[in-house]
C-alpha cells in the first residue's frame, strides 16, 4: 500500500469501528438520554424498590456457583474428549442454547412443575420449583448454562494437552495438574465465560416469566413496572440492572487482559 | 539401567523395539520421519499402551503386559521427556518452570531452591529467573526445559528431537550441555533424531529404525561405516550404489563354504567418503560421466553417471574432468548382496565391476 494511504486507511478503520461500537451501544445511549435524575430518584425511593435488586444478585450468585460446580467439569470433559459420542453431547448443549427462553420456561413446567415426578421429589423436600427463589435459580441456570459450557469448553480446549502431559511427567498427579496447569491457563477464558453466564442470568426473563414470576428479580420488576406505570418508571430499573450487572464482566475482562499481558512478559 | 522391549500398535504398522541403556549411556534412535521413534519414547514414558512388552528402569518394572500386568502412571515413573516444543508453562516465570516438579518435603524444597540457583547459573539463565517464557529465545527456552527435567531428578532422560528448528551452532552448544549434565548425573538417556549429525553428536550408541523395527545398533561410527543392510546405508546417507560382481573367492570365506554370494552385488558410496582420482589401494575406483557439479559447503557436490546408477560425492576441490569423464575412489565401501544384506569383505578377493568400476580389494 502506498505510504500516503496508510494513515488514511488507519483513520477509516478506527472510524468504522467507532460507528459499529456506537451502534451496539445505541440502546444504552438511549437509556441514558431518556432518563431524568428526578425519575431515577423517585423510582428508587419507592417502597421495596431494592428488593428485586437483592433477589437478582442472590439468584445470580447461586447460578454462578451452580455453573462453576456442575458445568465446569462437563466443559472440561467435552474439551478433552472424555465423553463417548462427543458430538451428541455438544449437540445437546447447542440445542438448549437455541431454544427461546420463553420455550425453556414452558418446558421447565413439564420438567419440574408440581405435577411431575421431579416436582414431587422437590415437594417431598418441602420445596417448590414454581414461583420460588429455587424456581428463579433453575430458570437462570437453564438460560445461562449453554453459554457458559461452550465458553468454558473453548477455554479448556485452548490449553495444550502436552503441557498437562509434561506436568504429569514431572511428577504431578492429574488432579494437581488440573490445579497447577489446566485451571490457571484456562482461567481467563473461564472468567469471560462466567461473565457471559452472569449477564445471561441477570437478564434472564423468558423462562423466569413462566416458572418464577415471584419473587421479582429486576427484569420482572422492569416488566411489571412497564405494565403498571409505563416506560418512564421502568427505565430507572434498567439502569440499576446495568449498573449492578456490569462490574463482574468488566472485572473479568480487565483480569483476562492483565493475565494475557503477564504471560507475554 | 533402562531396559525396554516394547511392541506398540500404530495405525500404519506395529512398532517393535528392544533397547537397553546403561546409566550414563546416550542412545540415539535414528530413522526417517514416521519410523516409530517417538512411539518408543512414549511407550517408555507410559504415554501409550503396550500391546506386548516390558519397560524396566533401575530394576523397577514400569510397564509389563504380564503376567502380572503392570502400568505405572507417567507421574510415578521418574522419566523426563523433552520434546521439540520445550513445553514451558506460559503462566509461570522461568523460576516457576525450573522448580515445577513437586518436592517430597520441606527439606527437599530448600535443597531444590539451592540447586535451582546453581543450575540456572550453569545453564546461563541466572539473569532470567523472573522472565516469562514468552520473552525467551528458542535456545533459552530449551535450556529452561532441560533444567526443569534435571531438577525433577528423573531416572531417565528422553529427548524427542529437542533441537529441531534451532540453528546449527545452538544445537551444538545445547547438545554439549546435555552431554555434560547427563554425564554428571549418570542417568540413561535416549535421543530421537531424524538428522544423522544430531544423533552422532549426542550418542555413544546409535540404533537405526525403519517402519517400527530396529535395523542395526552400534557405535555411530560403526553404523555409518559398516551398515548392516542397503536400507541402513540409505538411511545413514549413502547416495550411490555401484553394481559390482562378487566372486566366491571374494566373499566365500566369510559367508561360509558353499554359501558364496553369487550374482550381482552393490557397493555403497557415501558422498563424504570419496576422494578424487584413482587410489586402488584405498577402495573402489569409479569412473563415470560428470552429470553435475555444484558448490556445497566449502567444497563441491558432484554427480557421477554410471549408466543406470548415479553416484553423488562431495569433493574438497573442483574436479578436473577429462573427456567428460571423472575418476574418483570410494573409500572402503560396504558391499551388499542381491538380498540387500551386507556382504562381509576381506582382502585379496577379486571383485569385478559391471561397468565403469574397478575393484580395489
């Protein structure tokens, strides 16, 4: 490329990226420009305004714990080909991701509803999987798990198996290899996958609407406020959702970038 | 002592090999790509299952198809493996990599830290202990990988083409370093190489492999000068095979009465074991047509046409050609019978050439 055209090309690239970035941020910009300070204060001062926030954060936290404990081993086994017929397992994960959240909610009624055998087992434990905190967690797990599993699988697959082999030859048992090599190397990818899972959990709505209308999380609060008092009253809660949900993905992003920089020395 | 007699299934063929390496000895497994060299190392390290066989290291059975069947897992074998990719842990500093192997106890950890600093100095890594692997050059990364294995106190060292891709000077210095360190520790070591100079530079003994089988074992010099078969000769760099006719008188005494090799045989000509001119007392004098002459290293690589056969040789000086014909002497060449097996020679025979070759013994 001629030398004179290089700066022009660089400027065009940055301008193009900026246009795309602003377009992606469009809804957030709209949110910020369509709210007044007074509306925010009055919405947040309403009695019980912070209840849904607390429910969302708690349910999101439990969902993350479930993802880490249950889905991480599945992702590792998928990445390392430890499961028979791996394509079938992967297809199952992808299929659950392709289902619209609303449909997931409807199907969960058939799976964990009070008249199913799973529901009756849950009932025997004096719990219920409909319109309870447990139901909210179940809905959030189903909405976020496929995204986490696929991301974590990619994170584990990015770790060279020869490094694990080398660690074993140096005297580490498999569990220790996982702790000292696999996990640290996959950690940035796992953190990003968790961030995606967290975002999906915090924003879960379709499945929640069907099986966990109560207790209200923030998405449900936004929906009911919109229904009852209109858009202006609902928007402050959207801002709250954004403010509460953003730090974790942002921290994951910053930490991943820092880990990458550290490895590059 | 490392004793391995292994048979491993591969997709294309089964690898069958028996190697025995005393402490401090350096064995090189040499052969073309895909010959099964790495498979043997992996079988010793416990990374691939044996179909049949046994691996014993310092009297401890690591693998055996039995009975009783034994399969010690890789992390309990005490076998260090260094590959072409040094395999440094990218999230750990040079110090973290060097000291990776778990120490048995606190005293071991203290001793390890002292040895680490000492070894780092010897490996020329003293100023790099806090550096991350991504910042290291290829040679530095290999030295870290080697130091990591040595600090792990392995009972055997396996080197799988560790220096491929590095420049010749670096390969030479690393090989000397490995020889010194392995010699100090008196551990058996096995190097896999598909470049003969690498194998020769490292090994005190050389095993030539082809399609999963060991064709010949001996000192590197012995294998190159006296290949057991034409295939071994081809693998160790013989580039020309000159038809000769061996009479019973020439070879009969050594192959046994009544078993004299009859018919055509070939003499193997190694490019580096050829001198210009006719020296009948030193080998086979070959007269042929000059087909090419190109600079090679500090000398010349010459192609010599002998009817259907072609001989390649490297000469120090540009050859003088008369009437398009060139005379060279292949120094004491090995001879192979029609079945490809080496024919023992002795002086005083009368080997006759088929065309263009004058017998010298």
